[in-house]
C-alpha cells in the first residue's frame, strides 16, 4: 500500500554527519509508524530508530542514542534520520520501513514492518 525510497547515503569521515530521507508514496503516510534499520556488511539487519505516527515519542537503539535523531514531515510524506558523530561501525545499508501496527513496545522488531525501502549505503571511513 505504500512505497518507500531512501536517499541521502554516501561516504563520510568518522565524526561527520549525514541526513537520510525516506519518501513515501501510494499510501496515507500519516497512518504509518516509521522505522529505520540498518544492515552492516556480513551482519543481520538491526534496529536503528523509529517514530510512531503520532510523532511525539521516538525510539533508538542504544548504539545510536544521542547521535542519531529521527523525525517526520507528514505534509511531505517523508521520514528523516539525522546521523551525527558517525563512527566506522555505523557503516551499513540503511533501510526505512513502515507499518500500521507494531507488536513490540519499542518498535524495534523488523518483523513488525511489512513495507521497506530499497536501502541506501552509508560508509564511514575511519
């Protein structure tokens, strides 16, 4: 029902910043919870951050808390992930995801998200 397209990835030096965008189409963006996940090379996909459709409360993995910030603009049908103080271990393909309903309180389970973007590569040089 909704299509997602990530953008904004690239190559940055450690300590730098990137802002990822996730543009949605084909559905009512404001009805969906939005999550960000990443998959480092050779590893499983892991939770990064999430912002519910209400937008007031956000959730973060411990590894990015204090460095990353998730937001959304319902008028633009876009979710964002601001990444600061990047580390080499942040290198991964980053995915945005959407769901109408979650079954975990912290929005961190990828199985709760039926809609996914294609991913955007983030590479942090050390």
